[in-house]
């Protein structure tokens, strides 16, 4: 399969009357790991959800293309079938639906009609991935996210990602609320997909996860747009100086202009 | 006569109709019918707070129609089962395995059993005929039904299937069923109610009375899948002796209007009842359910669970009542009702109530009615499932704990099939 390219271009978006994204531009290619960092309330989660097609967001300008195809014209399930994946910050709890049944349905939804995955092939793959992520096999038969701890939910998101093998994955605060061991497991999952046919956008508030998933690009997002981009060193600088530094620098550059 | 409608009919006409059709019945039965005719003209349609019946024009239905000839031909019952088929309220087939009939299990048309003093003594004790106009219509004009008698102390579990079907020609289906389970016996009853599509408006009034003697157990399962033209009034009531058990598994899917209830009278210490109702409304269906548990004696237990799904413009009301009387010490009564709405036009009310007149008891209720969680739908679609598939999965998950608790595998599968059809409809 060819190397994926996700192009977000001058994206404007609002919820009700509130403008959230104000001309955001970002391109993610296969083989690249991007990190978007920024203070709380700056629109990071909204960006993630709107890329996936959450109906509450209203796009007011710009475009999102995956391999040249207009994502904004597609519903979330079509975007997913084109290879987009969103690991959610707060995954829903689905009562009465086991993780295994759900994943099997999701895998089959991506396949051409009549070629559903056999139960054995599915089970083998699921067992393998769960072992890789140090997950208790019992998880497969528990209801999706119901009664899961925060860490278990995040692990489950990564499990889904590894099972569905997306081309571009957006990970929304996959590290928040995790202890270091859990962060290592989650990172191991992301790293295992690294390659020319996989690109990732890691949205985070903290630098910590970037010690384990090394980004190629770091972007700082403030007030609905990317204000600064750089390499992995930018995350370290941010960690040292804090978000106030970005705000001050931003203010200075605006004043100079 | 068959064209008569209610608001143009006199008592004299009705009386002669009763004589003509039921004159051969024992005097006690005929007398009750005459009393019901008398009551009929003075009673109103049922008054239901959230289900106005006026605009449904029930009195325009050909209520006095003679039953049309039976339609379907029965297929053989599963091995070991006793089975009775009613078509347009006429028994078209009865089969009782020899092993059961030799031990005294009786499964027959109720009309044929009216000479039995036990039937005379028990019929109508739990469901009267002067509550409202539907009850009186049923009392005056009931055409058929089932009598099931299971003697005491049977070692094996008796399995009984009751199949009630009506063709599209039937416009008035009034029936009565009487089930008596003897002491320390155990009977499993599965009732299927179905009517063909494409007919005129039909009134279906179905009364089932269940008596469970000391230490006996009845598992009563029913699945209703009538045509949208049906206006259904389905009443079920049970009386329990010492340590008796009555379990209800009710699946309600069909009928344009359905007013349905099931009631358990826990008359003696140690009696217990569990009830599970699953309902699913679509189109413009209106469903008014209630379940009632009356604790008349100490150390009685009840557990009522209901889950329903409403889509399109369907409307449901579920009223649960748990009543613990003074003196019913050590009783335990619980209820839980949950409804899921799939569209903005659907409406569901869950109305739980507890009436407790005794201190030393445990009682609890919980109810919720809410729209489908859009965040959950988004979550599932973000993994590649279509919106319809995501909703289907959420509905499945919502109903699974209740449907999977149905002990009878056949009934459980049929309920799942019915749910599947409703989701996809």
C-alpha cells in the first residue's frame, strides 16, 4: 500500500457560535510521528474529533484530505474505512457489547462483502496483540470499556489500533492519567506500527510520552492554530520553559510584526 | 349480525347473539355472559392516563363478528412437548405426549372444559369482567382459549406450547386461558401470539389466569407479534400459594396499540415472582405496559425488570407497581425499568412505584428513559461501523442482559429474532 498523506489545510471550525479552529494547517505522512502540544482549552481535542468527523463540529473553511480524498465529505465510518483512526481521550462505555465482538465487527466492516475474518484467525490475532500489550485475555470478553480503569481504557484504544491497522492514527491524550508502566505499553504499541505505511498525530499536554514515542515533528497549538513547529527539541524546550513561554514569545512576535 | 358495531347495538340484540352462539354452554357460563352484556353497555373503555383511547375509535370495529374459519395448519410439536394451536380462536390441534396425559396433564380448549367444577370455581377470579368495556366484551363474547391443568407432585418439568394465530379476516379475537399448576409441580408455558398482516382493524382481548399451588412453579413466557392493525388488550394475572414460584418472560413487539399487564399476587408466605419484559416499538406503535407485584404475605419476594427500545414515532409507557401490605414482614420487592429512544420523535415513559405498608421489608426501584448516547454512536462509527450498525450494536448491548436471562432457549432466540427485525425495519 502506498504511503499515506493526511493534509489539513487552513481548517476553520466552530461549535455553535464559538470559533475553535482558526486556520490550522498540518501535513502528516506515512513514516512520520507528529506531536501537537498546547495548553488546555486550545482546541486539541476538538481538532482530533473534527478530523474523525464528530457531528457536533461545524467546518467553516479549509480542507482535510487523506491521499487526496476529501475527508470532510465523509462520515466517520467512511473515514475509518479509508484508514483514519482516533484513539479517544474519553472512550465511551458500551454495555452488553464485548470488546471481542465489537472488534470483529469493526474488522469485518473494513472488508469487502463476503470476506469476513474467520473466528480462528481473529482469535489468534487478538490473543497475539493482547499478549504484546500485556493485557489479561479476559478483557476480550468484558463489555467494551464498561467498568474499565482509565489505564485499561487507554490500553484498549491501543489494542483496537493494532487490530485495525490504520494508515493515519490520531492519539488524543493517550498518555493522560497513565503511570509510567502504562505509558511504556501504550508507546510500545504505537512504535510497533511505525513504518512508511503508518503516520501518527499524538496530541498531548505533557512531554513525558515523547520520551517513549520519539516524534519527528513537534507543533505547538495555541488558540485554534499552530503557532510554532520544530523537531523533538521543541518539546523539551517547552517542558523546561512552560506554556507561558510560548504565549510571551507569541506576543512578542505579534508586536514586532 | 356480523356487521354490527357497538354504538348501534342494543342489549336485546346482544343477548340473542350470546344465546345463539353460546347457548349450549353450562348455565353458570351463560349467566356470566349475560351479566357481562348488561355491564358492557354501561361501562367505558379503559381509562389510561397516558394512553387516550378515544381517537382510536374502538367502537367502530366489528366487535360482534363471528370468528372466521381457521387459516394455518399446525406443524408437529417438539418432542416431549404438549402443544395446542388456536387459529381465529378455534383449537385446530392439540397434542399431549402419552407420558404426560397418563399422569393427568390436561391441555384442551377451555370451551370444552366448562363442565369441570374446578374451571367454574377458578375462571374469572383473578380477572373480572366489570372493570371496563374491554373486560365486559371479553366476558360476554370470549370465543376460545386454553385450559391447562398440571396435577400435583409431577417429577418431570412439563413443557407446554400455546400458539395463537389469527388470520387477516378476524376483527374480534376475545380469549380466556386458565392455567393451574398443582402443588410441587413445575410447568413451562410458552405462548406465541401472532396475526396476519393486511386486515382491517382488529380488537384482540386476551385474558390469562394462572394459579400456582403450594410449592409449584410456573415459568410463563410469551411473545406477541401481531399486525399493526391490532388493538390489543392483554391481561395476565397469577395467584401464588405457599413457596410457589411464578416467573414471567414477556416479549412485546407487535400491534398498533397494546395495553398489556401482568400481575402477581403473592398470597402465601414464601411465594416469589420474577418478571422480565422486553419491548420494542417502531413506526407509530403505542405500547402501554404495566407489571404489578402484590405482597399479601410475609417473606414473599418479587423482582421486576423491563427494558424497551422505541424508534421512529413509537410511544411507550411502562408502569411498575410493587405493593407490600401491612403484615408482609421480611418481604423483598424490587423493580427496574429502562428505556432507550432511538429517535427524537420516539417517546418512552418509565413510571416505577412502591407502596409499602410494612416496616420490616426491603424494597427498591430504579427507572430511566433516555436517548441513545450519541458519543457512543460516534465512538463505534469511528471504528468503521456504519451508523445503523452502531445503533444496532448499542441496542443489542442494551437488551442483552435481559434477553439472555430468558431461560427457554427457543423463546430467547425468537425474542432476539424479533428484536433484529425491529431494528432493521
